[in-house]
């Protein structure tokens, strides 16, 4: 066996954790299982407790204190999606010096056999900067990648801001009249009928990828040592990632040969009233992110 065949790729798997400890433990377990199966990789799991309010970060720290493959970082405040991920990303960069960094939601499960070895084979073939697998959401019954074939233009963002301002007003009215839940059920029924069979089975280059699971190769790590664009708190990270990669000519691919399960919304489904609050928060925070995105575009114009 030559050096290339025997080399074990260093993979850092960053999980952003906030409150929902059962989902995080399930995610970690699925990664550890795939780590054992892999003959091509050495996987380090880095958990970023993003200011959880229920002491779950310390519980995780205690649970995995003897497992050298798991490292827990506890933050006192919620830094949002991009900056939270960047804490784990930069720990990986400077402490582990990985070949590949994976950014994963805590509600992701790896069920595919030999996931990491398949990922390395794909990287050797494609030399991608960013890769997104097929992400299936059982709750929505939809395959979430790719998000779009093309990124937003300036006029798209401006229209999005206006649309989300209208949605915010509508949902605040729905909250006041307590008529949201019937509307939500109808919306999910129509959504599932429309999207149930939307699996894209062909590999696609330079598309907008879903942020729940991102595989970052050396090309991305070298170009963006800080990680994700840090100015937003939450939402539109995928669009900004696509925009910046396009600016630098970095290769992004969707690869359905890799697949993960995304059990999204588990934290809020149990609390019905939180759904409408979550929706309003999403609209308002997306507007903020969109305005930041417009400023970024102006800086590059």
C-alpha cells in the first residue's frame, strides 16, 4: 500500500448545538458510527454550544469527557448561525488542521454506509470547494438540495425584503386572531403534495446549497480561513456563501451520491404557540440579513 492509499484524511465535523440535546446526541452517535466504518478518514467532532439556555452544553461535556473524538466548546451567548459555526470552524483550523471541514445542524443524521469514505472519493474526483449532499426532511417530505440553481440578484433581495415585511404584518395578525394553526396545517398539506417527489438525482455544479449540511474542501478553507460570512445572525447564509464563492471562482457541487437525513423543526413542533413566533422571528431576521447582503453587494460593486 503506497502513501496515498494509506493516508487518513483529517475531517472535522462541526455541530452547532442549541438546547435540543437529544437531537445533538443522535447526530453525534450517527457520526461516531460512520467514523468507525471509515478506513480513509480520521474524524474529530467539534460541538459548539451556542449559548443554550438549559445547561445542555455542560451535560454534553460530561457525557463525552472520555471520548477523544469529541470536543465541546461552550459559549455564554447565542452568536447566531454563521458566527456560531465559525467558532467551531476556527477551532478546527488552528487546533486540528483538517483536510475537510463539515458544518452540520444538530438535527442531521448520517445513515448512509461508508459516508466519509464516499465523501473522500468524491473530493478526490471533483476537488470541490463546497459540496452539498441530498438532504431529506421527513417532516416536510422534501429533498432540500439544491436550494436553487442560481443565486439572488440585487432586485431579488429587494423584492424579498418587501415580501417578508408583508408576511410579518400578516402573521402578527394571525397571532392576534389565533387562526395560524389551521393555516399552517393547510400550508404543510399543500407543500407536501407539491414537493414530495422533488428529488434531484443528477449531480449539479455551482448551485445554491442548503446550509444544514456543508462539506468544505481545501479550496474553501484556504480562501476563507475565517469560515462563513460573519455579519448576519441567521438566514440567507446559503445565498451569501454562493455569492462569495462565485466571486472567487470556487467550485460548488450538489452530489446526490451522498445523502443525510434532516429532522428539522423538532424543537418547535412540540410547542404549537412557538411556531408562529418562530415564523415572525424568521421573517424579521431574514429582512435584517437581506439588508446586510445588499450592503455586501455594494461593497463588491
